[in-house]
C-alpha cells in the first residue's frame, strides 16, 4: 500500500469518479474524507463502503463554492485526523446546453463550482500543508478543454480555468513543497456521463488508440501516482487519460 498514513479530502465523492477515487485511495492505506454538497445519501454510502473494506473514512457535507464550508471541511479533517496530505478537487457541474440558450446565471454557477471551488479548497488546505512541509493537490480537468465540445461552452471554459489555476498555483506553492497537477479524463462511463449521453454505449471509439470506453478504474492508477511520493518532483502538469483519443 502506497498511501499509508496519508489523509485525503475528495470532493464530489458521492458517486462516479469521486467514489472510485475514494475507494481506491482508501485501499492504498489513506484515511479519506468524502465530501459532497447535495448527495448526502451517496456520500454516506461511499464512507460505509470504505469502512466495510477495512478502510478509514468519514462523510462530510460541504459546498466547494462556499468559503466558510471549505474552511470547515479542512478544520473538521484536521480535528479528526490531525493533517491533510492530499486534496482531490473532483466536484463539478456539467450538462449540455447550446451557448445561446445559456442563462448568464447558469454560466456563473458553473464557474463558481468548477473554477472558484477548486481555488477555495486549495486556499483552505494551504495553511495546513504549508505547516506540514508539503502536500498534493489534484484537480480534475477534462479532455474537452483541448478538443472543444458542442453544447458545452460553459463546461469547456471552466476546465480551461482549472488549467490556468493549476499552473499558477504550481508556481506559487512550489516553494512550500506542494505539488498541484491535473487529471484530464476523456469520456468515462459513469452515472453522470450516462445521464448526459443516453447513447453512451454507441460512443464513437474511432479516434481512440485503445478501442474501449474509459471507466473509472482506468483513472485510478494516475490518481494513486499523483497522490504518492513517487510524484514529488511533478507539478503544474496535465495527464490525459483517454486511450490516446487526443494527444498533447
């Protein structure tokens, strides 16, 4: 196990990729704080699954878009486990809508959760990581930033913001031994993706080098690597996990 003794906060961990990250990192020995704002039943189920597998976890309701909530999230984690070693900013809003039909309030809400949220969470954990002498922050980006996607102007733009945030923070946090990187999945078979694309089973794999649809399990190795000491000299980077569909 590669993460024994580490404490990890994972936002958006009630289902999909967030839950998969939580289960895998707990299996690697980490103590997990599983966070959600809306799906309380799901987040409690994630924590229960970890405990049933012999891991350590607790569920926490908090909004990544609320500064007070992000500070409370970190404070409760430190009160329970004494530290925060890794933050995975997974929480995000995504849905398809033509840009001319987007209401400005909808645009603002996507930016609030998808861009300001990771910034607020990083801001909240920074004092703890600085005092500890280091830490890891992993932001969930997306392949669509590089390719564009019809009906996703708000989401694509927000993920571009995450790239900028990661690169800027890598510069500022490096002197404190805090590494910050992006994971950028392609289309992945999750509950949210199936709701977004009812024809998910017919997804065109033609551009893929590896002819399969991505699954949450395909993302886990990179998450473990970026959380572990094996990535201590890697920061400001984006790892695409998409079967070679798009390359940078």
